C-alpha cells in the first residue's frame, strides 16, 4: 500500500505516517519547512518538501503517481489568519482533488472538523472562517466521483491514545486524542471497502477497528 499524506509533518499527519510505516506501507507526503523534514527523517519517514499553496495540480500529480490512497491532513493551524486558511484548507484541497484526478488516484481521505465545533463558546471571526472553509471543502470533495471518506474529529488533545473511540455520522462534539485520530485514519487507509462516508470522531468505548468496520456497507 502506498499512501501520500498532505500535512505529513502535522500533529495528526506525523502520527499517521509513523503508524503506516510501522505496518510496512510505503509512505510519502508533503511538508513545508526544513525543520519538519529533519523531524520526519529522524522518525525514518520519507517525505517531499513543498508548499501546497505554491504547488500546482500537475506538479502534485507527478508526486502522486502510483499512490493508492491520498490523505489530506493539512491545515493552516491558526498561522496566517483567514488568508492562510483559505489557501491551505480551501484551495489546497481543490488542488489535491485535481491532482488525484490527473494521477488517477481514486481514494482520498480528508481530515475535517465538526461543523458545530465550540458552539458553546465565543469564537473569533478567524475560527468561524475556518469552520466555513472546512465545510465548503467537505462539500467539494463529496461532489466528486472519487472514493472518499471525510473524517471530522472533535477537539484534538495530545493525551496518550486509548485505542477506543466513538465513530458515527453524527455525534456530540467533545474531544479526541491525536493518537486516536491517526490510528482511525490508519484503519481507514486499510479499509478500502468503507467509501463515500462522512464520519464524526470523538473519544469513546469502541475499539478503533470495530468502530470502522461497523460502517462498511454491503
């Protein structure tokens, strides 16, 4: 299995890359900064340096040749304000979709967000723009003919993973560890029969493998 992770140096992307590499999968991905490349190399992970906002679909498609599954785990991460959010979380996904088409990559997993995230709090205009951009990205991917899965994690924590989750089309927004998000994505990578589903993810009591398997149709 060959997986390409856009956002491979991020909090979820790096964890996913480590899991897939440990499983014997061939992993590649896109990272922006030299220190990120050094970190990936220290973990024995191959990746390609490049700025998604400056990389056209044909260039990205060349990197994707032979890829079985493309994982979009990139995000502005609060840096650069609304313009960065639009460029990475919005236009970046559009570029990834077009690149997947050009490279004949059929499967794309998207890390998104709960549409009602933090509705119990006062949030900034930047955060509102982030949620709106993510929702538009979800809609854009869902309208394609790709073999897609959209995963919407709840609030992310750096606590150790539990290996247990709640996974369903609709859940109450709570929290989930980055470890468990990455482990869920790894299970999705290895579960090609689960397709064209939007699933929300929180902490829970169900083993990750069982949580994924229950949503396979037919």
